[in-house]
DNA sequence: TATGTATCAGAAACCGGTTACATCATAGCG
DNA sequence: CGCTATGATGTAACCGGTTTCTGATACATA
C-alpha cells in the first residue's frame, strides 16, 4: 500500500507538502497542489488513518455502549447517535454488553486503547469511579437515557419518575386499585425511577405501594411473559399491570392471551418506551413514549460539545438535559377513546423519518 | 497520558522489554516481568492501540455495513456479527447507509483509511469494482444475506428464490390465483430473487406472472402501507399478497385494517424474513424465516477465516454458504391450522438466545 | 541597490508502539 | 580452561503520517 513518501517522490515534492495539500492547509501553489492531487488520484493513494491519528491525537471514532441492539428500544437511539456523529465525520463502534459489568469493563478497556474520541453510554453498569477513570484518561463521555447515582451532568434523560407517575395515575383514574408492577432489574437506575413514579402515584391515591405486587424481570419479552404468569395466577386479584418497558409488556400480552385473559377488559396493561410495534393496530399498547432518536441525537451533540470544550480547555462537563416523556393512550389500558369517532387514523409509525 | 517509555524508565528496563511483557512474548525473567507489571498497574498505563496497530498492521476493528439498524431485520444480524467478532477480540464499526450508494462509498473510504481488518456487507449498493478495490487494498470482505451479480464466493445467503417459491406456492395451494407482489427496490438483488421465485411458482400453475400486479416499494413499513393502498383499491380483484419483506407486510396489514379488509378472510398475506414481531399472537404473520443471527455469525466466521488465509497467503476467497429458508405458516395466510388442536403453544420469540 | 516581508517548500523531529539485531552473561561441554 | 549455545535484555530502526522550524525565493519599498 502506498505511503505519503511514495506520493512525495513521484510528485517531486516533500512529504510535508503532500500533507499540506491533503489537508488543504496554509499556502501551497496552485501548480504544486495540482501536481500532488494528480499523483494521488493517478496512483489511488489512501492516507493511513492510524498514522494520522497517532500524531494528531484524534481518531474520529466514538464508542456506543448499549445492552443489546436486538432490544427494539436501542436501534433508534443508535441511529440518532450515528446520524449526528457521522455528519461530523465520526464513526461509531457498537458495543453490546447485555448489561454485564465485566463485558462493559472489557469494552471500555478496548475503547480506551483504541483511543476513541468519546463514549456514549446508553446502558451502564460501571460506577462513577470507572467514569472518572475515563476523565483521567481524557476521554469524554455522556450518558444517554440513563443516569448514575451522584451524576447530574453530562447526560440526557427522560423524566422516568414523571412518566411512570402519569402512567400509573392513568390506571388509577380508570378505577384500578390492584395494580402490579413488572419490574426491570433492580440495579438498573431507570427501572428504580419508574418504580418510584409508580409508588408516588399509588401513594397519592392512598394505596400502600408495598402491598402491591412487584416482580423483577430482565427487560426482555420472555422475562415479561414469565413475570406475568407469576402475577396472574388463579388467585390473582390484579386488574392492571404497569410494565417497566414495552418489550416486557409485549410478553405480558402474550401471557395474557395464553391464559385466556382479555386485555383490556380483564386486565389493563401499560408499558414504557413506545417502541415501534406498540402502535400497530393489532397491539395498540398504551405506553409512555420516550423520544428515542432524539435521546441519541442529543447525546451525540452533547458529546461533540464536550470534545470541543476540552480542546478549548474550558469547563469539562455539560449540563443535564431532561426530556419529557408523553403518555400515549391506546387500547391496552381500556381508556374510553370514544371522543375520537370511529377508527383511529392510519398509523404509519416509521413515516416520519 | 503515559507511554511505554515512561514505564520502561520507571521500571528500569528498556521499552522492548516492556513490550515483551505486555504481549507475553519470548523469554522474560519472572523477576523483570513482575517488576514491569507492577509498574504498569501502579501507574495505570494503557498502551496506545494506534501506535500498536501502526506497526503491527492489525487494528482489531471490522466494518459492518447495513442499510438501517432500525429495520428489525438487521439488529439480529448485527448481533450475530458482533458476538462472533468480539469473541475474537475485534470491535465493530456500524455503518447505516440507508441504501444510498454515495453514503456507502463514503463509509468504505473511511473504513479503508481506518485500515479496518475486514468489512461485512449486509447491504450493498456498490458494484464489483469497488469490492476488487478493497481486494487491491488488501481488505478482506464478505457479503451477508446478499449477493452481487458476478459474485459467487465470499458470501452467506439464504436461497431467496426457493423461499419465495415456497411462499407463493403456499398461496397457490390455498386456491389463490390473483396474487400481487409488493416489491422492494428493483435494484436490490434479494428482491429480484424473491420476485423470480414468485414468477417461477405462478408460472408453474399456468399463470402469466406478467399479468399479476407488482408494486415497487422501499422495504419499509410506510412503503408497504402505501403499496397496499394502491393494490387494494375498490376495483381490485386480488385475494392474496406476497410481500418482499416483513416490515412492508406489517404495513400491508395496517392498510388492510384501515381499508376494512379482513385478513386472512378477504386477503391472505405472506411476508419474508420472520422478524421477531411476526410471531406475536396478535399478528401471526405467515412468512419465510431467515436465520438472521446465523447469517451474521457465519459471515463473521467466514471473514475471520479469510483474514487467516491472507496471512498464510493461501487462497484469498471463501466458498459461498447457502442457508435454507423455512416457510413459517401462521394466521395471515389463512391456511387451515386445525391439525394443531386449540391454541398455539406459547410463543416466546426471544427465549432462544 | 539594499532591505524588509510574505509566501512556498523542505528537513527532520515527533506521535508511541514493535521487532530485528546486537550485546552480554551464564551454563554446558569437551 | 576455553569455546559455544542459550537466554535475557538493550539499541535503534521502523510503521506512516503531521508539524515546527528554517531556508529560499519573489516582490514591494525606500
């Protein structure tokens, strides 16, 4: 493979000049520029990004840490991240951690060695110390859709407590009093925030939240299915379930179907996330919508900002951005949708992009 | 940030020795090894992967080119790729091209400059010349789930013609004669193969395939929705639609619902891919299943093989792997499922992983 | 004509690793 | 006891760019 020295020799100039032409820097005669570019094109020279990065200390690569891209919550976030970063000339390394701390730690080590210009965590298992480790190594990071105890900067999140509160209140207003919570893993902060919103809403109605059943699952469809089977046994008196994310809510709907429980007549279900399939007319899941693409896009911009700021050696951290979730009332909560006469308008979920 | 020279000085050895310890190469006294490792840990040294890659000519990074990660067909492929490559110490750069040739070309240029160790194309717009360009630059590649005219090696594909043939035959056997084809973009090879399978099957029943309506769409839900509206107008005599992928088939189902057309009573629908949501009890889409995770995993292994083979300077290309698709009969085609008494068994699609 | 000032281009150091080769000490052997 | 084989370590070149510093040239000005 050709090097800059080959081009320099062939064009009869120095490597410095070739470099200047390639980065159109400073002053180079039109004549030499032409000569160099001609040589570059004729020989099909491709500069070596590694060598460039080694001396410029910029790789043009970012890391994106998520738990699992097959969870429909993440693709849109990833897309938001990728679109913004790519527009600024960056590439994205995708890291699926499955929520395992060791996998995450291994990825972080790899990303540090690759000297990525920044990392976006759309899923976190590390604690603050690992992040300050990154700070120490001069690698900016941002949290997308998650927070960590003790961190109230450099993150873009949705107000999970508010969203869960509204979802639960929606069920309460429909008259439900025996409401179960299908929980994500207890160690995940977003889940605990949603649980908190659930508790606040039920307490507001004079219910003792600790008497309402809570089952911990794994944010996956199969987990939601299993949790529902446990919660909806024969002696169950539950009339509604608030489910910590849509994927599990889908599992709950499957379980209800298999148990011959009618939704929403016998059981109201509300999810969280508003993943694309929630809007399908055959599902019509009532859920708390998060602006997923925007979360990714905002996080990416925040990271770019942070990088800029490091270079101009100003303040190192960005503000916290809180996006507002929106309760999306559909069929599965059994709310009276009659004000909207007749059929729902055609739903074409992915038309907006 | 620390360099290997800092460690060498601090430990009182040469950089060569530090390097040897870090790569546990050759012979180093237990004594010095301990001394070096102690220094490395004490100072928290992280080797610079760029420098390493520059001299070893290995980056430990691969590129994965897909059209859009928010298309539910791709996450599983990406996951298969990532799992395998990560197990071998590689990272994956994700590239969303939206099927645009220019975006793809730009990404390829970037990946070449970054000197990735290989590229997996799960979506291709380039022609053979760009690929031989990669060959010329010594960057191995593999096609996953797609072929290109004139290429019959280095790819793992599903037999699209067979799959489409079986799907169409399924409709024909159910008595349908007026069958429409909701097509993906005509320039995409997998789509043309599916169309070919559709033609072969209909011809086999003495139908003139050119008389059956075909509408080109974009492989997206909204596209399928729009195509269905065109195909299912008031004067339509179609009783079945074969749809080139599941995402569009979902759009077709939405359209049918909005047009008050009963599926499968008034219209049978068959898709292709078997994306996760096709199996949901509320959808039950009959479709041709592709082993998506396996496509990604096999492609990744094939790429690793190819890299090995380049190093041992043997043959440069791998065989073609053809996986067999499987017709998954569900509700939307209206087949008589009565042999299976009563309810379908609980479907928990993501339980297998 | 002499001097100051821009502009253009080259030489060489540098980024931070790896590794071929050289050196040196020690052990083994006749 | 001297020679060689072996193993541990160091020296320095190299990977392929960027960038500082410096020199050369041309032009304008006094």
